[in-house]
C-alpha cells in the first residue's frame, strides 16, 4: 500500500509539472492581445502599426462619401502590397471621428470642421480626440443658403425675423449656420431657428413652413436640385468682406463659388464658403504605411473620378487646402517629396 501511494504521488507530480510547462510554452508564443483596429499589425522601422487589413469609414450609401471611400479602399487593395481594405457605411463625419479615435477604423472621410472640433474637443465633442491625423483634403462641401424666392431674402442680414432651418441638432451644418450668422452679428435670438435635416428643410421650404435653410454639401446637392424643380428658390450670397472674416476667424473654411446654372433659375455665380471633405487617419499607423497609401491615392486619382464626379475635384495641388488636422508624418513625407 505504501509503494502504491508513492507511485500515485509521483504520477500527480508529473502531471502538475507537465501542465505548468505547457502553460509557460504558450506564454512564450508572443502577445496575442492588441491587434489594432482590424487584422494583425506589425511595426515598421519608423515605428507605428502596419496592419494587414484596414477599415475605411465612409457615410450613408446614398451620399458622396460612400462611393469615394469605396474607391479609396479599392486603391489600397490594388496598389499597396500585403494589405486589404474594406469600406464601411456609417453615419458620416461625427460618427467617423469617434470610430477613428477609438481605433475601430483606420481611415475615415470627415468634414474638416468636424475633425477640427473633434481634435480640439469643441462643439459636439466633450473631450479632445488625439488619435486623429490628416492625410489629405478632397473637395469642397459648400454652405448653401437657400431661400424661398417670395420671402424677400436677398442677403444674410435679411434672415433676421425669418424662420430658418439651421441643420439637425449637433450637426456640422448647424455649427456652420451659427458661425456664419455670428460673423454677421446675428444670433438665433434674431430669428426663429428650426433644427432640420437636409430632406426636412427642403420639404419645409416647399411647404412654406420655413423661409430659408442652410445646407452643407457638395454641389449640386440632390435635395436642392429636387426642390428647385418644384418651387422657386434663390441662393443667398455672402459678401466678400464677410467671407474674409469667416476664413480669418475659422481655419477650416475656404472661399468658393457656386457656378451659375448649378440649379434651375440660378443664372449668376454665387459667392460662398465651404468646408472641405477630407481623409483622416489613425495616428498610430506607421509613417511608411501611410506614405505608401498616400502615394497610391495621388498616383491613381482617376479611380476616384470614375467612382463619383466629386472625385474629379481631388488634386495634389489642393490636397492641403483647409487642412484642419496635423498631417500624419507619412502623408507629410509624401507631400514634401512631390511638391
């Protein structure tokens, strides 16, 4: 019996030792925990992550961000070795800033004013987001001030006392409307603000429930095009001295023109300001990786133009117009080399 007990104890000891050695061996296989936004990441010689798979946050499937973001993802797949990219439909700029900062995506299409607010922790963002860097600006998203032709509105000052759609609550459009009005010495107390989306603003203009609306979007904007075919509307210009002040006060605005003929019965060119659609990138991505992707983008711009008309607005010369974020070192290196 004594020999049997000794044998059992030895057997148990061997089993415990075996389990311990297996556990130690598994621990030596490397860190399997933090794999980044998507896929497995490595590090390059310049530091930072080099993913094998990346996610690109775009916007709604009926907007401009979705086809352009899809084309950007295809450029990565076609021209950058050893990486696959996937474009994801999202709620656009505000959601994209949050996704990027949280590391849930690697690239995102965002309005440059929204990325500025996110980085600074202003407006709709409670705290600064430091995981955002700029890759390039793409095309202007024009702040269009549309008014009922019969409302007697010919200037922004004429909005005083009117019922005005200023954008959905917490939206980039609403921030644009408030800032432009403030530069003109006008506050919401001077008019009746209605917090409406593009579609709601168009419906209410057509039905006579509002006198004017702010719309921030690439031109021509489908909601305004449709409205102008059913209802007489006019675009309200911004005077040059006010444009100069807006651009001076807010670094993310740029001056643009809405060409005559953009909408029905709009014969004259209209002076306006715009924010820029841009591609933002996760700060943790490596310099070499972002350099490769930036180069692939600007060496294949025809792929963007094939995806959407606004893709034809993207150029190397305008790639930093209205840039509201610190450039990622990889993008900066590319621009330094080619410009």
